[in-house]
């Protein structure tokens, strides 16, 4: 029988109660339809389009903790479902407090895609938390949701050193230079960092999308507590799925020996990182992920992480430890993350 | 004996990235087609200076150099005579020669199969 954690259960119940109270309060404020022709009766579809649904963003933007990941994925799913049913969505950031680099990047990527697909259908409030407000303003996210800048001076240390770059080709990697200059990465760690980052972008352009799709990638770099966190994200097919598309991998996965293990995204990530072959069957390709891991091993401190599908691969440079994890829920696309120390202090 | 030195940072870009022309503006394929291969065909010796860029991803280097054998039908022994790599990071030079060896091996394997 599965053990129930009473504290966790109570936390979940409290959360659900608070959310229901808020949503019920806000449903009463739904805007009624006003049509140009006062004699005509608005259709049900027209009424639906004018109604707004409030969706509350979670406290944590994180994909590496099971509960937080579940909440973040459900948040995006709720927004998408409401939009596809014809509702407008108003996002409340009032409960958001903690912005983990990779989770925040993925959230921004997903929402920007939805803003593009459903123009003028998504709005939000100014976040209650000052740091969250400053960050979402600093990266231009609030403006994209129709809110003018309200903070006159970005004074949060976390936010001032937060950089955001996006692109659809490898050309925008030229902006990585600005980050390296701002952040002053020590030479012993900077050698190889651009190699890995530019390779991650190249991998996105090469493998993440179909030929007729826009090959979007996004990057966050955050300087905090003497470390530099860098995350690069795409919303493409994901590494496990792209591996499964290769005929010889498909054949290997479907063979009965250890088939359950081979079907796990976490295991497929390990195969991708340690393999010399890529999605394209060509043996001169597919060295990128392996070289990224080699770089992480060479710096001796910090870390390297890949999140794709349901899988996660973590490497701790100081502990020389590789950990794979299989999550219950799926992240569409791929996130690659590095943590680099900015001081020559090897206590990381 | 003719000699040519190409500094990637000065003559091409400080931020090389990508494999094919379709990936972006400063890719490995473009460097090979427009700088490296023409220099190799016109000169007895070609030096490629890799310093002063931000760095090189494996896709860029592999396509630029491995592609000389794969796409331009050059031979590794010919390149051993003609090509010099200048880099303060030995890792890049080692990788380039490994990519050239791998490309030559693949080419030899294809000939054997035929």
C-alpha cells in the first residue's frame, strides 16, 4: 500500500482550496458580451470568446522537482485548454515567488508560443513579488502581454544580471559575447563554455524541428551567489523522441531484451549523450552532447543537466556523479543547463 | 612555395557556429567552401589560426575540416602536408585531426563496400 505523506496531502488540499476561492471570485467578474447591433442576440460562441478565464501561475517555476514540475506543466496546460476552447486567459502571477532558470525559461518559451498562436487572447497582472515583477519586465515578457513597464529602476541583483537571448538561426550566438563580458567568467571555465553553448544551439537548428518549422531557441543566463546559470531551450521534438525515429534505434528499442528500460526517456538521454551517432544515421554527426559532458567533466566544479521528454540527465562536476531520472510528466522540447562557478572557489 | 594564413577571428567571425549554410551566416560549411578549400587549392601551405574567437562547437569544426575529405574529396595525407592549425588550445587541433581521420576512415569504408 502506497504511504501517504500527511503534510504533503494537507499542503495540496490548502493549495486547491485557495485556488478554488480565487477562481470563484474572479468568475463573477467575467465580462459580458457587448455587440455593435443592440437588437441582435450574441451567439454562444461570441459569448465564449469574450469571456475571460483566470489562471494562477504556480509559486515555483521549476522542472526538476516532481511537485513543482507537475504544477508548472498543469499551469501551461490549463492556459492552452482555455484558449483552444475559445476563452481569453488572464494570468495571475500573485503566487509566484521562485524562478529557477530552466523552469522559467521553459515557461517563457511556452507562453511566447501561445501568445503568437493566440494574439490578444492572453493578459496578465503585475506580479505581486517585486523580484518576479522586475524579472518579467526586464526580459520584456510583461510588455508582450500588454503591460507597460512600471518599475523605473531594476535594482534587484538577481534581475540585473539576468540575460535573455533568443534566435532562429545560429547568428544570435554572437550575443553570447555580451554575457561573457558582463559576467567575467574565469578563464579556466570560459574555455569550452562557448563551444558547448553554440553546439546546443546548432543541435536545436539541426535536430529539434522539422524542415518546415521555425527553429526557435531561447537562452537565459543568470548570475547569482557566485555562480552563472545558463539554460538553452527549444520546444522541438525532444531528444528521446528524435532517437526513436532512427530505424536502428527503433529496432533496438522494440527488441524484447530490457525493452522497458530502453523505452525510458532517461535511458535514451544517456544513450544520446554517450553515443557517437545522431538522429541522422551519419557517424560524423552526434558528437555535440558528448562534448558538452566532456566540458563539464573538465571544469571539475559546477554542473550540467539535460531535460527532455520525461527524462533528466544530471552531471555534478565536483562529485563526478552522473544521475538519470525519469519523471511522470513530459516536457516538450529540450533544456540544456550549465552551472559555472564565477570565483576560483572549488566549494561548489 | 605559396603560403596563406587565415585568421578566423579577423577574416571570418569571432563567433563561428553551425554546420550548414542553412544554420546561419558563419557556419562550418561556409568557412570550408569560401575560405579553407579555395586557399588549399591555390597554395602549397595553409595555416588556419583559430585564436581570438569565443570558441568552436564540434559541428562547426567537423563540417569545416572533416568536410574537406567527405565533400571535397581531399585526402588526409595531402592535408598533412598542406594544412597547419594554429591554436592556443591543443584540444581544437586534436579534434580537427580526429575529424579528418574519421572522415578518411569513412571514405575508405565506403570504397571497400563498393
